[in-house]
């Protein structure tokens, strides 16, 4: 899989954004295009730019069943994109596995410049495109008369509620040829625990709300957040941010969110640089934050931050900004935020590269160790009395010697039963 930053896909995304999709509960419907639609070419799919019957059910190239989808260009004399899509509901961080089979026939091979693309698009509740992942499934160089499997995985960014499977035929000019598509699937494999695009190498896609694949950004669609090839630490690109120049204090940032639970330790870092020719103005700074979220998405506990690059930092050299912390009670997710603060109208920008995130398991409970110092003694009795009748997520709060979730007489019993025990 690769993300393809092409203007061709921009037009396709804009077209799809103007249409409303069909929502299925778990998997794509009519994935083999066996059933014709009413008002659409295929049941359960929304098609667009079917100007001359260039999207159809076809029987001349079929992998399974009796039909496949067939697409070719509109021969409008200039760049055009046709396609169809179907929507599924998603949650943030949900991983989606996309797959389909593609073929073009030697008797109607795809012309030079034409291509068939498979997209997974993530959209907000208002239909805005947040990010998309794509692969060129067929081109003029693809083998003919055989089915070619294409597959990739995509992760839903912040604010995503729709995962859209989109199949496109892109015709830059008037080249001939048609593509056949069969047995499409889009299925979820749960939530992502992996950092995506840590070096900002992959473009988010034209029309996307984020400049870099895998990262949500604020403000969306902002021109002050982008990939920069000027001074990457590794690879070809770094992420780059500067202020919004609103005249008042403002934050711009990238973020990714991961599953987490109370007691886990999160260690994150990013490398940051500012150039002598675009140095950070006084009052501005670059930062990395850890934000712990509950199941509703609300921030809980303290925001842990490292505002480690500012006007006093050396220029033209990367410095690592680390931040770490333990997830508090009721944590469901942790958000890693990499950003830039502008105090007023001061200039300067920051290059960010090579993000790392590690989430370690919560330590094993130590019965009787109410204060968490590794030994059961008088200090644990003091901890129980200081937190008497306080409620916690079990095993996460001081005084909760038996990890029951409440500090009470049972904790005193646990301390006495394990007196002077030491925990590793």
C-alpha cells in the first residue's frame, strides 16, 4: 500500500464529498456487484460521473458469481474521474483492511495515463474528508487477462465516523481501456496500537484535512502545517508547523491516539529543529504533549508536556524532546500531540521528525502495598488512613492495598496478611 498525493484523486474526493453514502453495520453489501441498483448502477453503492454509461455491471470478466463492476473514462477531452463508493461506520483508531480484485483485458487494455484506484476515505460526521489511503490498482503496465489482488490496512484518525470504500477510474485525457473489479471487502480488525507515519514521510492526500497520513491535525486543512523536505532528520520529509498569525495566542498541532489503561506508562519523544533562517520568535515554542482520555474522549488528569524548543534553542540541529507519564484512573486512550504555539505575530517554524511512542503494561499488583513503594509496612497503614473510603478504578489509587477499588477495612487486612513482604 502507498499513499498517492495526486491531483487526480483530489477531484475524486471532491466528487464523493458531494454525495451521501449508504451505511452498513459491519461489512460491505453487494461486494461482488451481483445485484443491480435502483437509481444507481449497483445496489448498496453510490456511483458518480457515470456520464456515458461508463460504470456498469459486466459479465465478460468475472472472478466469482455472474458479474463484476466495469469502469472506463467519460472521454470528455480533459481530466475526469468516475467511481462508486459505500460507507461503513467507524470509530477513532479502528483499523480497516481493504481488499479487491482487478483485471483489464488485452482486448480493452487500460491506456497510458489511465488508472484504477482503490481508496479508503475517513470522514467526519458532516462528511468532511479527514484523510484517505489509496493504491493504484490497475495501470497501463498491469498484466492483462488475470485477476490482481490489491490490499492494504488503514487506521481511522481523530473525529472519523465514516470509513468509505471508494473505487475510481481516472482518465487524464482520452485514452481508452476499461478496468474490471470484483469481490471487494472492507473489514475491521480492531484498534491500532502502532504509531503510523512516525517520520511524516507519507502525504495525507489532496483534499484531506491532514497534511500527513495517520496524523490528525488542528486546524484542519491549515496551510501552516505540512510536509517539508528542507531539513529532515531521517528520510525525505519532516513535519513542519508555524503559527497561524491571528494576532492572538494560537496552537497548531499533529496528534495520534492509542488505546491505554490505568497504570500503564507511556513514553513518547520527537526530534525538533528550527533553522537560523526561520528561527522561533520570542514567546513561541514547539512542544510534545501526552493527554490521557476517558471513554468519552474527555481529558483526565494533567496534560504532560515538554515545550522544549523555543527562541533560545540552538538552530540547525535536531534535539530530542521526551515526555512520559503514567495513565491515571479511568484512562481509555492516550493522545500524543506534537505542536507549535504562537504568542502573537512572531515568526519562526519547527521541523519535527522521528516520533516514538512506547506503552508499557501496568505493574503487577503487590498485595498489601498501599503506597506503591515495594514493601508492606507502617507507611501502607498511613496511606490507607489518608485515603479512607476513597473510590478508585481497582488497583490504581493510593491506599487501595487489596486493589478492590475502595479504601476500607479490607485494605488493613491485606496489609497485615502481607506484613513486610517485598515486591519486585
